[in-house]
C-alpha cells in the first residue's frame, strides 16, 4: 500500500509532468493499435520504454535527455515485450468485456479478474527487466528471482495489482480519457513497489538461491 501512496503523492505533486506522460502514453497506444498484426507487440514495447523513462524521471526529477538504456538493452526489451503479449491479450479481453452489451454485473467482475492477473504479470516482467538492466542478471534468471520475490511479498503485489486494475477499469468505463491519469499512476506505482521490494532484499540473488 505504501507504493500506491507514494505514486498518488507524486501524481498529485507533479501533476503537470504526470499528465504529459499520460498524454504521450495514451496517444501512443491509440495510434499504434491500428498497426496490423504487430500492434500488441509495439504497444508492449512502447509501454516498457515509457515505464523506464518514468522510472528515471521519478528518481532524478527530470526527463532523461538520452535513451541509451534502450539501445543498450534492446534485446531484453524485445524479449520482454514478446513475453508480455499474453498479458496484452488479457488487457484487451478485459476492455472488450466492458464494451459488450451484457449486464455490467456480469462483465465487471470478470474484467476486474483479468485485469488483476494482467497487472500482476506486468509487475513481475517489468521488474525482471529492470533487475536485468541494473544488475546484469540474465533475463530468465531475473524473471525467476522476481517471481519468487513476488510470492514472498504476495500481499503487496496483489494489492497493487488490485487497485491499479480498479483504476484501469474506471478509465475504461469513462471511454478511455481516464488513461491520461491512470497510466502515470501505473508507471509510478510499478516503480515504487520495485524499489520497496528491492530494498527489502527480496530480489537479492543469495536470498533466492
């Protein structure tokens, strides 16, 4: 919950840059979704890139001037984006259910369940990518470490996934405009839970040996 509070504080205190990030992310998703066959991959890759931009902004309180991290770790970004494709499918299914003509009482619980599952996997894969970039750990090993760390800290991962899912659900019901606020919230919360879990020692190689 502390991660969510920190994300909300940053969202409130730095609302101009947060909205700028949200507008960029929302416009990117809206434009790329029309790319035939590869839209899900490019959206996943773009979200991972914007997540890292957000991470660096949160740490330094200024936008990165160069994106050498993307070139240096391009293969890891591409592989993670490919692994994220099923998660993108879960998100798409959840959003599709919200637009279906069925009763809200039937679609909302199912949509929320799909979103929680998708967000949980997103947190694990994004944190694994970040661990890979920071420590040089192979991506496969990083995924194992973070997955085990998420089980040790299941309550926090689940609660963050749950509340982020509610935010995304509300944004979907509002016709998508809410994503301008929701996406920065997701980025910030993802950053803060990673820092919290890492500081607790749950992502240490020895602790997960």
